[in-house]
């Protein structure tokens, strides 16, 4: 399995491959260079609007950028756990298993393979 680079690192690689300086990209995005630097270093997170603009300027797709957004969907997990306590139990059991990220991804990919399409 390919190693997934964090979003900030990926953005920096795209920016550098297109020979765009950090300040130049920040100006085009209408954000400060300090903010963009923090995004690239993983200290701050890009909004969906900023991701759309980054995709346009860096000539990639929003989906490609989102593939590198490795933040856990905390709010979605919280919402699911509140709506159905079984999700909370399932998430707890998953965490307690101490599975590797590769094992988790493989488990998710295999989960849909045996299901019949409706």
C-alpha cells in the first residue's frame, strides 16, 4: 500500500512542483503566508473553501486533496455514537484492538466485498 502523505506535505509538494512560492500561493488564496505555512506544516487545517481554491490553483482535484486529509472525522464519529450507542461500542472495541492502520484499511476494504448489491 502506498504511504499517504499528510495534506500539508502534499500541498507543499504540489506547490513546489509548479514553482510557486509560499508567499505567491498565499496571495492567490487571500491568506497570510504564515497561515499557509502552518497548513503545510500540519499545525492548522484548511477549510473546504480553501481546499477548493488550492485545488484550482495547484491544478488538481478536491478529491485528490481530500485523500491526503488524514484528520479523523471526530464530529461524524460523535454524531454516529450519539444517534446509535452501538456505534460507540463498535468504535471502542476497534480502538481496544490496537490494529495497525494498514489492518484497519484492509478490514474496511474487505467489508464491502461480500455484500450483495441491492
